[in-house]
């Protein structure tokens, strides 16, 4: 199952709106087939593994990170494929919460005489597909806020200088994060002042750049900036207000930008809660937010941040540096959002800490 989970992780950022699944088929303590969900969500992991194992499937055990599907979509049910291949035993990490499956895949296997064992390494399997589960349960993607700060939580000096707070290893890891998410989101100030490409620029992974999303209330980003100028080559969505100037919206659409138009929140910005629901409706399961302190504060205040990827450098900027998260108006310690640390990785002197929101 450990190997199957590693295979499943290969699909992160590549398979939305489908889950990322891994499958290992073993016979007499020998691995005879491996598979993972392919780009675009199909073929599925089980059929990939079966194809590699061939006749060695008969009497074998399939280790699958998510319940095999039991419904007909663009592909036939994976549960049926496992049965037809002659699998004798299926070890499944977690049940698929999709109502079209939700236990029926396991029932189909049992009815065919396949021995089913459920729950092995379930927590790890749930974490890999937390985005898929979030979209099904809440209608919105899993939101990971990524920040790179000094030890005192600053993303730039008082005059805005920020290149580079973290080192090369940390910046490469940030690009890897982009490749593992379906979309990356920033605010208008970031696009205007930094003019980022928001692509994955790691050798061999450039084709796995995520959908680019910019929260831009009045479409202030210049049409000549990279994220707009390259919109016909790389999927790009701008979240804006329905009442934004019509000529401005037409210009963006001509440039290839897809607009997500929503109502205003109480202070006149786009309602990001509504935007996240629309982003989820479009199939995005994992959203990486790289915006500045303003966008981070709006999402944290709305309880819309599920994970933190916090890069920390051994530097101090001081109280006049720019904060990673702008004021939240929190008055008591008890009111602070609480995150549980998942792990920490040394990045050649910098540290990457990952956290999950505490329910």
C-alpha cells in the first residue's frame, strides 16, 4: 500500500476532477503490476495495473488507495475490471465518497467472491485525495496557502523588497507545489507589481503548470503583463465583480482570459466564497494560493484555508516589514485559527513546514 500511495501522488495536479489513485498488484509476494491515474483522469489506476500484470492477475491481491469505481462513465467500472482479471483479494485504503460509488464498488467485489479488506493506511490515502473529497463534500477545492517569510513572518521589507527571502532550493520546491495543484491563485497587487508567470519552471514539469487564477476586483492588471499576454497559451481565470467595466471585460476575453464574475463582499471585493464554489464547479480540486497578505487575510478570515505551506528563512525583517497575513481583527487567543503541523523539511538552510487546519 505504501507503494500504491506513492504512485497515487504522481497524479496530483494532473487528474482533476478525478481522484489521484494508485494500484499495486502482487502475486506470491511479487509485484506483477503497477498503475496510477493518468493525466486528465483516465485511464484509471486499476486498469493500468491490470494491463501491466496480464495473466498474473489471476489469484493475485490488488492494493488500491481508493475504492474501485462501480459506475459507467467514460470508462468501464474498475471493480468489474478487477473481477474479470481474476483478482482474488482487494486491499482498499478508503471508501470513495462519490455517491455513484460509495461502497458499491466494494459490494460488487464481494459479490464476485473477491476477499475485501478495507482501511489499510486510510489516513494517508485521505490526505492524498483531500482535494477530491473537499470538492465532493463542500463544492470547493482544498485551499493551500503558500507563503515564504522571514523568521518574524514578513514577506518583504518595508519598501517591498522580497527577492529573495528564501533560497534556490525553497523556490524550486515552490514550483514543485505548483505542479501538484490544479490551479494557483494570486491577488491583483501581485500581478501588477511582480508580473509573475505563475507557471511551473522545473525541467520536465513545465507541461504540468496549473490553471492561473487572479483575484482582481476591477481588472487592474495591465493587458501587457505576462499572466494576461499568455492567456491563450495557458488557462487563465480572473475573479472580478459582475459590475466591472464592460469594455475592460471584453478586452480580457479577447486576450484569452476566462472571467469568473461574482457579487461583491461587504467591503466591495469579489466574494471569494462564491468564487471558490465556481472554481470547484469547474473541476478544480486542489488550489494553491500564493497571493500577498491581503488575499491571505481574506481567505483565513473566511475559514477557507485548509493547508499551509510555510517556507521560513533564517532572516529577520522587523516590524516595519510587510506581513504575510494582514490584520484579521482577532481579539483573543481562543479566536485564532488553529493549525496542526503535518511535517517539516530542511531546504538547504530554509525550512518548509506544512500544516492542516484543526477542525
